[in-house]
C-alpha cells in the first residue's frame, strides 16, 4: 500500500486537516513505520493523493519540523529525523543575529546539525508531568481567578516563594521589592525603561549578552564597554568610565558570564559595589546560572553583600527550566520600586497569572529543587564530556574551563566568523565572538554551549570544529591539501 | 467547638501552612459553614490557637482576599464575602492611576464596592474546564516542546488560526505578517519601540486609553491630541497636525473607543486612510471589542479597506476572554515586519508557547466562537440594564449610548474627579474623564463599565452615582439639605 493510503482523515472533525495529517505522520514516525532519514512524499504529490490543498501539506510538514520530528533540506525534501537529532530548540542567538545584522541571516539553519550555539535546554528534560499536575491543581483550586490580573508586582505567594528561594543565594530581600517578569530579556527591558532615557549612558561588560545590548540601544542609550578580564570587569577602566560618563547603570553577569564563562572574584564584587556607591550609580546583576556550579567553592552574587541598595538583582528560569514558561523576577532597591512597577505595567501590564500560580505551587511542592538537581547532573555530565573533548583539540583551540554553567568560551587564531561559517557547512554550529561586541568587531573567540547537544554527539561535534579549524588554517596558509 | 478547632493542618505536608489554612477556610466558606459577612477570627488570635506565626495567617487571609472569598475593612477585620460581591477583578485603571498620578493613589480600594471602573470581565465567566482540557491535550501532544521558544513571530498554527479569524472582520492578511504578542498593552509598546524614537511625534485621539499614552511617553515621543467627535477623529484638526508635525503614527480605536464609546463612520475611516497616505504615516488601529456589537449594522476596521499597507492592526483577547491569558496579535504592513520582530525580541523574546498552543487548539475546536457568543449575551444583558438605569438619571447625567462594547461615557455638569471621589465613598467606582487626557485636565465626563458588575447590582450602583451627583450639586449650590 502506498504511504498516503495509511493516512486516515476525517473531514467532519473539528480538527484542522493539517493537524490531522500531522498527527497521522507523527504516529508513523513514533511507531517506526517511518524510519529515520526516510524521505516524506513530495508536497504536491501527497496533496493530490489526499485531495487537500498543497498549503495543508506544507503546514503539516512545518508543524512536524517545529516539533522536531522531521528536517528539511533545501531542494531535496523533508526527512524523518534520526534519534541522533531529535531536537527542536530554537536558536536564540540565531534569531537575534538574523534581526540585528546581515552577517548571520545569510547562513541557512539546518535542524539536524549539532547545535552548540543555543543555550536552551533540550525540551526532553522538561518535567511535563509534574508541571501539568501543578497546573491542573491550580485550575481546580482557583478557577477563573487563575486568569485574572495579578497585583502589578506579581502573584503574592510566588513572590514569597522566590524571596525564600534566594535566601540560598544569601540574598535577603523584602517580598515587596520582588517583581515578577516574563523572563530575563523582559527584566533587562523593564530596567532600561525605568532608568534609562535618551542619551543616558550605561556600562556593560565587553563582551556581553547581545539581547542586553539591543534593549539598551532601543532606549537610545550611550553604551560604554568595559573589558572583562580574569575575575570580572577591569575595575580601573570601569572607574575611568564612571568618572567620565556618570552612567545610570552597570550591567553585569557575575557567575559564568555570557559569553566568557568568567565568574567574579570576591574582590571584584566588593570593588564593583564600592565604585557604584562612589559614583552614585546602580548595578544590574543578571544572576546567570549559579545553580550549575560543578567545581570550586560556592560563590554568591553582589546582591548578597549589597548593604547600600545599589543592586537590581535579575533572575530568569529559562536556562535551567524551559524558556516557554517565560518567568523570572527582579529584586530591586526600594527607591526604584515604583519606577519598575510602572515600566512593567507599560510593557505588558502583568505576567501570565496561571504560569505564576503554577510555578509557585511547583516550588511549594518541592519539585523545583529536585528538577535543579536532575538538570545539574545532566549538565555536569555534558560539561565533563565537552571539557575532555576540547582538551584533545588544544592548542589549536584554547579555552579556560569555567567552574560551571552551560557554555565554554573558546579561542583560536582564526577569525571566528569565517570559522563559524565552515563549522556550519560541516553540520555543527557555534556563536562567533563578534556578536557580543557593540561594533561586531573581528574576533577569534566563539561560544560553544552543550545545553542542547546529546552526550554522544558532543565529541563528534568538537571534531567537526577541529577539522573546520584545520581546513581554514591550511586554506589561509595556501596549502589546500589535504583538507579541501 | 471553636472555629480554629475545625481547621485541620498537616505539618508534614509539602503544602505551605498558609495554603493549608487558606484551603480549609475556603472549604468552610464554600460549604456554608462560614456565612456571608461573618467575621473571621483576629489574626493574632487564630495564629496563637493554631500555633503558627501571625504572618502565616496574614498570608492565608491575603490569599482569600485575592481569590475573592473575603474582604477586609481597615480597623475592623476580615469578613466573608456575600454572593452579592464575589468578584476579584483587579482594576486596571486603578493600577495605572496609582502609578501615573497622585490623584488616585489616595483613594483606598474597597473590594466589596460596585466596580464600574474596571473593564476586566468577572472571572466566573472564564471557561476554565474547556481551557483546561485544551491545555492538557497540548501537553500530551507536544510534551516539553510546548515550552520551547517559538518562532519570533509566534506559533505558526496559531497565526494561521488568527489569519482565518480576522477574515470575519474583512481583514485579509498574510500569516507572515501576523505577530503574536502578550496582550494589547505589549502590542502598543512594541509598535512604539519599532517606530518611535526620541522626539518623534505621534497623534492620539483625545480622550484616549491611558496605557497607550504611557507607552508613547516612555519612548520620549511628542504626543499630539486630536479630539474625537461624532463618528471619529476630527479630520480637519488631524490634517493640520499631520501637516505641521509629520507624525510617525496615528493611534486610533475605531469601534467603541475607550473611553468615549464612539465608533468610526465609514467616511471617517476612508478619510483617515486617505490622510495617512497623503502625509506618509502609519495608523495603529486597536480593534477594541467589535465582537460586542448589540445594535446597528455591522462595521469593519480601517484595516479592512487598507489597500496601501498603512494600518498596523492590533487585537487583544483580554476584554472578552480573560486578561490572564496575556495574548493578542498584530497584523502589520510588510515594510514593518522586521522592525516589529526585532522589537518583540528585545522586549521578551516570545510569548508563552504553552498559552499560544492552547489558545490555538481552543480556536480549532470551535470553542472560541461559542465563548464569544456566550459573553456577548451576558454583556448585552448588562448593557440593556445599564442603559435603562442610566436613562432614569438623565438629564443629571447624560450619555450617548454606543452600539456595543462594555462601557458608557457619561457626562454631568460637575468635575468628575470630585464626583468620582464621592461615588467611591458611597461604595461604587467609576473612572474620571481626566485620566484620559495627557494633561489630566479638568473634565465632567466619567467612564462607567458594566463588565464586572453583577446584573442585579447595576441599578443600585447607578443610584449611588445619582445620589452622589445630587449631593455634590447641592453642596456646590450651598444647599446641604437634604443630602448631607
């Protein structure tokens, strides 16, 4: 029997035709009737066989692709994914790049590649069942009220849970100073709205998270980059900048900084706070992934030693949980509370009430801690494999291993945009260092994250990087043999 | 047996103590053991009887209040709500006011009042069961992928559903021009980010939605108010403004405008579009509540006749569904797509994937249309009662009845801030007209919404308004008898 004859459609069902087709094909992939890398029928062909519009087939295939079940190759068709590449993570850096610069939009994304670019965890690790139970319990408990507007600062019990949670980070804050937000990016955007007006100056680490640069730029801010060196920002250069520009804000990531992986030393944290006070400015501290600490002694954020109410503390749950929950929080100095509330309200009034209530119950049922521990083990294993594999490619590619986190900042002696492009052609991806600078300057670093790469693909991926490096090196030295 | 002896607590349960107390008291309210308006034990008293911290009791009571089960009176304690006032809606206008001006923060909110200020529907109308089923189906279908990042524009199938949905509004748009957003406020904020830079000019209707003014102001825009008259904006004054200031954007609500309730005539819509083209600017059209059309012939948005790609179409689902789902969409001119994507990404990367998928399934199962029809009947009934009750207080209070929507713009000959304050003291609330102007100028209008007021409280509420008016009138004329 031909493939299309297995597909059962019900034209009277309320379900859209393309969803029915999606579900049928999904079933065949899951029960093994369709094998990994098997080609799906051509769109026109299947459309005419099933007597549906071609657009319907396109949509069904698109949905299969979005859900990580198939991949497409331009010009050759749509194929069933293998176990080796069942991953649907969207590449946050890639979206950003496609939006902010011409350099990256040109590279076509291949869903079957070994993706060292994304920082988003593999959806398979999301605790769907536990989360679903919590959500149903909330709906049974609160009914329609689960969808009412919250207090502007967020659902009170969740703020309470988070206040208790950050005591682990030695941060003592008042429930009234906690503001629930829809993820870290919104946190940065809201702080920008609350503090930065046109032509104000702010200071960032260099290199830094591109999403933060975009938010600051969107406010018309003058952005001053201060290099990050061993143990944190270069405080001498920071002081010069503070003296010269009187910035409104210093944006820092004190643990496993993105992209460098550097964590701040205690001295740097003290120094940073001292300077913020001396020059009367605020610190926006993005407490990025401290939960994933694999070696060395425990460290705490600047906020933990902030006796002067200088630090706006930002925490997202995307990187360890799942980005789709869109939740994070700010713990802010009392003097900023009303500005922050107003900026949040102007942005989107409030964060999804159902998500807030569900996450609160999830924490209260002690599920959250368990999830962090599970993810920590999973990531630690990936981290070990990555470090081991990278050691084998030194000295071509150098790196300092951070004491945790989900990415390594690597350096070669080649421009990383060129290198990244060749890596891409060979079926893997990394993020070239230049996207982390304001002027996209030429750079030989690249960021390699193992967050979404399966354990047994890490070594293969790093070999691709090594080979790409060797090829580029040979190409540059005029020696095309033996790599090209 | 004393009250506290009925409360069963389990100190070994993972559930927080205050949630257990909340659940116990909720049970007693729901099964009638606690009667409407019965006083709950004093906090200290119950705390010591149950051997828990007073803060725990405060939290439990606070949660009961947040969930609309009890109300508190300053100085006298906490009381069980009656059936007459089971409503927990947060007052959006009040939040806004408490953030943007000193005039309103001073008025203390009373949860048992007859709330004509809020535009948010009563949570009891939310179709919890249907929504829960759709959500569980999505979680079973998509697993962890339901929490992955979406495409920047939003979940493709939902964009498809919405494309089909707005064909009802005679809007034909490409799926690729639809962008999912987290509610109308975010839509306005994102359009502002995409189009407005410091010192750019934009035009708004006067009076207009305060949240829009806040978003435009936050971008450092110069805001020009053009009066709304019968049938829409005053086009002569609009043309003068366009000629003089070359604004980037004209922000309009063409159906049941907030706050005036005015809908645009066909001529005004044509004229608006003509001027936007002539002066090379964009229209941001907030298609506010056209679903609630109770009389007169069907009308369509400006977007429906937009052959020149001048209209950014904005649609939220908060007012007819529930604000807590935080969903809406933009249908934008092709020339703006990449700017809008970038602004959305900078704001919060993407809207909750689970909510997008759930709402999509909800639409595809044809539940959404049924919900609109139910809500339309409920609101039509409230509308009729409101109009009838208001007719009895003319000519003291005048109004034009709109052909639909959820609010009436009323006018007296008294300053509405004074009037609103007296109404508040008497146990009801309205929104004084001055909050809808840039300069909060003195105004004799007020907005009266029946969205969250129970049918049998509407007449009582309008009597309160009438009596407040008469008292103020007498007070102003020096005659204190017989009202004070």
